[in-house]
C-alpha cells in the first residue's frame, strides 16, 4: 500500500510539471484543452475513480511548490513600494500612475521613464507589460530591474541616455496582480486575460461591458496614449512571438499580418540581442509566427495591432514559468540588452515626422500608409507626429491622407538609420471655400469654412421662416374682413 501511494504521488508530480512546462504564450497547445487536460483517449478515461483525487493532489503539490518559490519574489505590496521608492530616487526622469484596478481592487501601477515624464512630445511611446498570467512572474521582476537600470545609468550609458531622451517608456510590471497572489494563470475571476480581447476572426469578447477590469484598463490606456510599439513578457518557452496569433479556420499554419516583415525584424532584434534565444532548435532564429506555433483567439497582441496601430510582440523569456528567485539576476542579464535594443529600435530605425496644413501651419492628425501594405497609422491630434516602424534597407512610398486635404506622397530609400519624413498638406479648395476666402477679410480655419457656411444657411432659413410667418399674420385680418363682406 505504501508503494502504491509512492508511485501515485510520483506520477502526480510528473503530470504537474508537464502541465507547467507545456503551457506558454497565454495559450494552450492543440493537445491540451482549456482545463489543462490532455485531449484524446486519456481524456476519455479520466472518469475513473481516482481522477478527481489525482487532479486535486497535483494542484495541491503545484500550489505548495509555487508558495515556496513565491517567498523570494516581490509581493504586490512589495512591488508597489519598489515602484514608489524608485520614483522618488529618479523623480527627474520618472512618474508613477495607475491605469485602473484589478478585480480585487489592486492598482495597476505604471512607471513612465522619460526626460520629460507626463509631458507630450513628438517622440514615440513604448510599453512593457509583465505578469499577464498570474503564474508567470518573471516579467514583473525583470521590469523592475530594467527600470532601476535605466535610472542608475541615465547620462552614464549611451543606450540608457538614448532611450530616456528620445522615447516615452511605460512599464506595467503586473497586469494580473490577483492571479499572482492566487498563484494561478487567470485573474480573480479565473479568466485568462490573454483571451479577453476582441478577436478579428470570431465574434468573441465583443461586449465591452463583459471584459475583465484588467482588460478594460489596457483598452482605455491605449485610447489615452498613442503607443508605437509594445511587448508583453511571458514564461514557459524561449521565443519572440509575432502576429497573427490566430487563423480564420482555427487551423495551425503560418499566417502573417500586413506588416509581417517588420514584425519579424522586431522579433529578431530581441532574439539576437538575447543570450541564447536565437540559438533555439525548436524556433529557427528564436522567433515564431503565433498562428504557426499554435493559434489562440482573443489575445492582446493582435488587438493592439488592429485597434491601436501598436506593434506588439509576445515575448517568452524563460523556459520555466516560475523559476527559483535566485535565477532572476541571470535571467535579467540574459534579457537586458534585448529589452533595451527593442525600445531603442523605435528611434534608431523607421520613419518619423510631423504633418502640417499649408494654409495656416496647424498640425494635422493625418493617416500614414505605405504603398503595398494594408496597414495605416495615424498622427497624433495635438502634435501631429507619427512614428512608423519599417524594415531597414528598403524602398518605400509613404502616403499621407486627411479628409479635406489633398493627399501627399513621397518615395524614400530607408537605410540602416531612422529617417525624418514631414508632410505639408494643401486644403481642398471647393467653390464654397474659394468664395469665403475671397469675400471675407476675416481669417477662418480651413476645415471650419464649410461649417461656417452651413451656419449661415441655417440662419438665413430661420430668418425666411420668420418673414413668412409674419406675412401670414399680417394678411389674416384682411382675409377675415373679406369673408365678412361676402357674408353681408
């Protein structure tokens, strides 16, 4: 009997460890379902007498293991204190703010690092998100170490100085603090946050009110800040993953997005800067298309690209989801240059510029497209700056469009370094615009001329109606007098 329980305990541990290593990227391989149970004949036999006991024992063993490991990781309160302390130490180049709260009311703290934190500049913005899954805590630890390194090395290290002076870097160490506290993948409602975003292929998560608080916070965040690029940090593999994450028919095959070449370039920056990611035997070059690895739906990565024009990668930075805390310094050294070089690529490569109106020089929030690519980004409304990631050493035709203005285009040869491409756009001259511009001495903003003319028409119509009513009132006594004369 003792021997039976020994083998029983041994195989429970085995199944637990297999489950821990097999699930990565916020998804489940096709051979595992959402409950972590292997599909097929094993699933069919899972109703035997001891099935529930085995699952329960495996979960207990895994939870005990994670509790032991978590003792040397920062708690949620430790994480908050670390951010606040770092902000006080580096107040000149940082600020801390919250984008919302988790299900259990824990603030989702973000640290912005920039030479002018909190101020709008014509510079690209990048965000790092860690701990999307509660049982993948390496990212939250590494992001705190990254923020500290930038703070300590600003004006000392050229790369740190380049990033702080030219990029607004936003760091969300933990998107899922509740899941971390509970030592599980999902949030406090046991929802996988990397399945909670609207999906392009299937009508899932379309109800805005049904999203989890953490998901809503991310979506609001991207409405407030125009991020050029982004990356979320996960555990369970060692690879840089890029869109698309899913396919139209749920089958596994390579399915690239319009900016596939640019995403491969970005993923390669991370992989090649890493200690050994690019040496992977499973993933050539240490990068992979998400759908080719295994399709997932409702993911944050594709949503960022589709709905916010934000080029996001999903980075698997540790084979072990929850390694011993003693390994964290080594993992940071392995990933440090990758994280830095990915952020720096926003200013080292691509095209950047601003868009203005030719008549008054005012900034325009025009759209920027590249001929041959079915992908569009938008300049910001306030500063009219745009930042477009592209593969270096290529010829591109850049097109700027804006309602009420003539489109402009220019052909460029992009080298290894970033290029500035500004646009000055001419307003479309309509007969109304021409008449108003010639006939009025006052200066009106171009796009508002049509609105002004419509207001004039409305006022004229109201005045004519008033005159018509007044005429009817004045004629009414005469009509009555005529009728009375006829009656006599």
